[in-house]
């Protein structure tokens, strides 16, 4: 297709103006990144956001892939000498891959089938006559095809072979396949059952709610589809996605039966066989792929939303931090970091192994806090986390020190990674892990980009979804977050820099190497001397690379170097310098933006410039606030039903949210308990890292399960608002959901609690 056709199609699909879609597509082809287009090319795109730009990018890629397949099909049929003008027109008009494949099916090279073998035995003329369904003596006609040399021994064998041919003709009918596809999409049931030989095995227990379960496939949520597929993959379940067989067969027969005759009876039998033996398998395969794709999109969307909130969590900022990786018997691994995150000291204390060791730990901590002017103590939230926090809070430090629990998910993954080994080649895993905990407090974004997002623990069935699609989506989120915040070019790690618009990992490494060899960058212009930093790369990256404290204050802002002349002209027109313009709000208020509008610079860019001049290099993240768990609640045994507690959301799924209340086990707030009103999507109410108040509804210490509620009256049914209809009930009680996944990808132990909520 031509670009005009693509633009017309995307205009209708995305509800955007043609000029917006064309501008974005041309910018992408020119090598511009999504963050750069969204931030610095608003005049060209009409100010559309990253979500719309990504939608254009991804849909264009899909259409191009569709056209590649279309071209391959046209070439294949043409080489067979079967490409007629009418067929070519039909292929060119196909708008989906499924439609293309349906059209191509009769021309697709096949393995030997029952139908092809029947044709080899000379039975196609009989099949053609039967398919016409005219009145004739079927038995007598079939007898003329009996031929022992061709392995057609009887009239029944001749008729069976003819039916095999007809069955294949029916199965290759593109219009019928389209009709059946719609039937499967709207009326199919997703049903699973346990493999009998595995039913009593301990490993199968996590799938027990799916042992005999079904629901309409159309409405099956992502987590249940992926759970059933995982159970099948691991050999504990079998599942099918099918409509009522009799209904489907009746539709096939109705389409091909023309009359009531002996020949029509043979077609009726062939149609039923075609569905049972060929069409049902093909359609179910498509449905398995379609439901998997839909589940992947939903699960990846949940993961991406959670990751964004985690990456954009409030940073403590450049403060001196003492970080502790807690432990009981093995002690607490301790590191001291300067405001730039540099490791100054490391040690181990043993506050939980007797009074003498505890006293030594107190003395050591007091000395270190004073020596390194510690502003905050970061404590990992794993084993012994709450106990260590309580221990530190009791120490009479000579200065005010903030005590903060830090989510340490993935810290052990980082400590064993190549990135950590390169950063700390002379230190062991324990030191690296403690450094990661401390740096997460100072700047979550800068530290978490060093990790594979799948190890952070905010995904849902993340190892079951399309890994390529997952990586693309998460990479987009990371790139968006890093560029939204911007980076200090003189302190950012190679990993952080590599996510800046336009910078490859190689160029990011070159930035760090040049910085280490020649000292800090004094201006953005110096970046042009970095090996590999050509004009195009510089254009894409410069606005997101900040140089705090440089000679030009604009180098510390999000104002792009291409717009410096505008700011300088504004200052000149007011008779002041750029620093004076930034410092004097009264002068900025005198600026008439319309004066500076040109053919390439409009009010969107000028408004962004004015916002930056007001607060250059501002951090879009919320200000940091110290959070404290409830006093005296450290273990599950401290919980009682009805207790109201503060907590932090650690993961949001499409069935609810998990909340850390400081007892080493996250509690589940089921979707029905997130708000007093009915909600469709938990993300509408909560987000990762959000501070919430919850009520304890149930505690199961043996199974380590905690049920929580965020509703004012947890026992009342949620009120429905708006026009949304009731959710359709499953054919059988919905099964267990899954807990937020750690790197071990464990299943959620909350199944029976969820079932109770749904009742």
C-alpha cells in the first residue's frame, strides 16, 4: 500500500487528522524517537502525546507486515499460474491476516491429505457431481468409479473418497471460514479439565480450580486464560475453545445444502465431516492464538502501567544514605553512599543475635551516621526488614535521620548481574545488593533501569506472554520515563543514558568514558565531541541530557538547543541576560509569545519554553514523603480482623491490588473491595507505590494469606454507578488468581479468598 492508503486507514482507526499521522510517520522514518517527537515536534504533530504516537508507529508496522504477506501470497499464486484479475482484486482488498490466509488456503502447498489421495484415485469428477446435488442415481454413478487398480474397491469407498474431496472444498471456503470465525469469537466456550493421571499430584494443586471449569471465551479475563494455558503447558490440564458442535455443523450444512436428494445427503455427511475433522481444529487453533494475543495485550498493559508508576516513584534526591540489607543470623549488610550514590564504606552489623552484638551495631551506626553526615537510612523490606527498622528507630542519633523501608525486589538479581560486576568488580554480592537498596531510595528510576523489568515483581503471568511484545512495551515505558525526567549527564550511569532518546548503548558508554577521562561536561555543545554523537543523534538526545551548573543555564533545562536563540532574543528584547530572565518572573510576564511565532516554532513550543524558564530542569515526579507502617504490627500474628492499617500498593492486577502492610506478606485487596462503587479496572483506583488505608478482613496464617479492603464499609455490596452492566458470571465459579510474580514466578495462594469475594 502507498503511504496515502496507510494514512487514510489510520485516520479512520485512530480518530486523528491525516496531517498528524503523516507528520508522525515521516518523523519516525527520519529516525526521530517517540519522546523527541512528543516533546519537540508539537507543531508538526498537532501536539499528540506518546500514546498516540506509539499507536501510529505500531499500526504502521502491522500494516507493512500485512503487505509483506500479501505480496508473498500474490507471488506464490502467480507462480502457480492461477492468479486471475478477480483473485488479485480480492487479495488486495483483504484487510486482515486471517482473511488473507483464508483466500490463500486453496492455493497453499499441502501435504498429502485424504482429499488429495482421493483425487489421485480419480474421484474428483464424482465429488463434483455430488456437490452439484442434482437428481441422479448416486449408487450407480459411484459404481462407475470402482477400480481395484486405483484402490477403489467398492461404491462405498468411492463415495467416501468423494466426500473427503468435498470436505476439503468446504474447509477452504473463505466466506465460510469468516462466518465460523465470528461464531467462535462470539459463542465459543473456554473449558478445561484435569489430566486424570496428574489430578492427585502435589504440583497440580495450584491449578485445582481449573480441574473442571468453563466460561464464555469472549469474556474470559487475561489472568484466567494465561492460567489455563500454563496448566496445559505444564501437563496438568487440557483445554478446548469451541462453540456448540451441533450449532456449528448446522451452519456449515445450511450453507451448502441446495436440495433434498441422495446427492445432498452425501454433501450433508461431507459438511459434518469437514467441520469435525478439519474446520473445528483450524478454528480452535485460531481461537487459541486470538485469546492468547488478547490475554497478552491485557497482561502486558497491566505490567507496563505498574512499571511506569514504579519508575516514576518519588526520589529522595541527592542525600547521603546508609543502606541496610537486613538479615537475622547472617547480619545486616551495610553501605554508606554519598549524595551522588558513590560507595564510601561497607560493613556488616548483627542487631538480632544477642545484646552484645546489638550494642556493637548501635555504636557502629551512630559513628557512621555522624562520619558520613547521613540524611536517611534505607532498609530493605525482605526478611528482618521490620525488625531492623524498629531497631534503627530506637537509636538516639545526634542528627535527624529519615528511616525508610525500600522494596528490594530484584536487588539480588542486580547484585549478580554483569552491570553490577562492572560497577563493583572488587565487592561481593552482598555489598552490591545493599548499594542497590540505597540508590533505589535516592533515585528509583536511575537504579531500576539497570534491571530486567521482569525481575522487579510487578508483572502478571509475565513469563507466559509474548516475550518480544513484552520487551517492546516495557522498553517503551522505560524510554518514556527516563526522557520525561531527563538525566544529569555528569552523573548518569551508562544504563540510564542508554535509554535517552537517540542514544545507543555504545554511545552511552562513550559519554561515560569521555566524562571519566576528561572530567564533567561543561556544556551540551561538548557532547558533539563524543564518538558516535553525530548531528542527528545530538538533535534527538540533547534536550533530555542536562548539564547542571554549566555556564549556560539553559543546558540544565529541557529547552532544546535549537531553541536557545529564541530565549536569547527574549532576553535581548527585555534588555537583560538569560540568567536574569530565568531569575526574574516579572520580566518573563512582559513577554508576548505571539511575537516569537515563526513558520517552525509555534505557541506549543513557546509555552514549553516559558514553563522551563520558570523552573529549569524541574523533576516531574512527586516530592518524597517518608511512609511509616503501623506501630506494633510486624508479623501476621499481630493482625486481627477489622484492624485498619496504612499500606503501600506493591502490584496492581486486573483482579485487584496487593498491599504491603509491613508483615512480610502482601495482602490482597480484591477488585470488589477497592472502592465503595463498582469499578471495572483496578488501575482506575490504585497505582503501584500509592499509600493507602486498608481494613483486615481475613488472616490465614497457615497459608500466608491476608484479605484486605479499602472500602468504608467492607461488608456492604459495592454500589454501581454510571451505565455499566453487570459482569457476566462464568459458567462455573471463577478460579484462583495469581500473586504478584517474583523472579521465581510463583503462583498466587489467594484462590479460595478470591472465590469467597466473588460469592
